[in-house]
C-alpha cells in the first residue's frame, strides 16, 4: 500500500445538503469578464455551469492552508501538504436552472482512487452535486474530479512547459477567444470565492509550486467551451458536457476554444487552450 492509499484508508465522508442560488448580479458580473452585457436576467435560464458563481463556500481566514485553500474540509482528503488541480468533470442537464432560483444541492463522494503516473502518485477525488427542486427532482447533476499530490512546503515541482508556437491554427469560425491577465484571473477568483494562490500570487506560484506564471482556472477553461454553443447554437439546449483537463494554461497568452462539429449535429467535440499549443481542456458537448 502506498503512502497516499494509507492516508485515505477509512476516509468516507457522508453526503452534505446545502441550498443556494445564482443571482442576477452574479450573472452580470460574469458576463463582464467576457466583455458581454448581462446574458440573462432574473427568471431566465442560467447558462450551463454558471451555478459555479452561486453555490459558494465561505471559510474563515484561519481555516486556510499555505496554498490559500481550506486546510481541512468535508470532501478534502486527509493528506499532508497536499497540492490540488481540477482534472475534469461531467454535467447532465434535465432542465436548465434559472437565475434567482433557489435549489438544494446534495453533495456526495463518488470515488477516491490513487493513480500512478509518470510524474508520481496522485489521488483522484470525484464529488457529485445534485441540484434538486422543491419536488426533489434533479434539474442538474454534476461530477467534479480533483487531483491531489503531496508536496512539502517550499518545494517547487520543477515542471517544464512548452513555448507557444507563432503558427496560427485554422478555426471553425465559431471559436471563442480570451486573453486572461492577472486582473481577469483575480476577478474570476473573487466571483467564485476561490482563494487558491496559483491564480493571483505570482511569487508563490513560481517559487513554491514551480509554474512559470499565474495559472488559468480550470473552470474558466471549461466555461469557454460552453460559450461555443451559447453564442453560436443558441437555439440548441446543452443536455450533457464531459471534459478533461490535461495541461495548465497561463496568464498573458491568448486562449482559443473551438470545435470540429458541423451545424445541426447533436454533439460537439471541443477543446480550449493556449493558441499554438495542444489543448488544455478537451471534451464533448451534447445538444438537444
């Protein structure tokens, strides 16, 4: 048994139920990140995944660890000096949430599995969130995968990263682009109440975690993918979204989200990342 496997032996947190809503103010604030006027008003359908801005945790300052995340939490594995990174997720939409709608979120642990890769052992934790209406029916179900590694304080990982190519790749004509700077990443962190220092603390992210610059949020990359059908297939409803994050993207570089589907198809194969590099996130979007 590895150290990671020994650390989580017997760890089996019970489900947790909370309530929340995504407000009209939050929708307007997120729209502004993309240089858009508010994309939805009170009572309108909420764009898929925008519930990330409405069901927020609010830990005390003294509950945070050295990386800015919670030191301990219900679904945080009992690992020493853990480092975390979003790895992907799956979304199923029975019917859209609505702006201002209060729903019950039932969260439960799906799996906690140790994986062995070229860069060492890691722990994959998957949590399922079911968003239930007053009748107890799930409007939306989401599973999120988080990868954890152990890393001693002050120990940078010494990672290597590719330099973007100057070559401009061909696009579908329905691409979504963004050039995230430190200010945009700070605003996204604030809107999601995400205190992870890799997104706003340059000395920390370079000296401690070994990245070359501020890291773009995984959820921001995923939302860029969902902007493709919202902007270009507005007559089609998203019913499912599966995605996997495979490499980080960094502030200051142009990001492109695009697809290889044809008009009228029920599924889109999508990817997003730094222009001139392989995609940081790839997935499929199913449309009704």
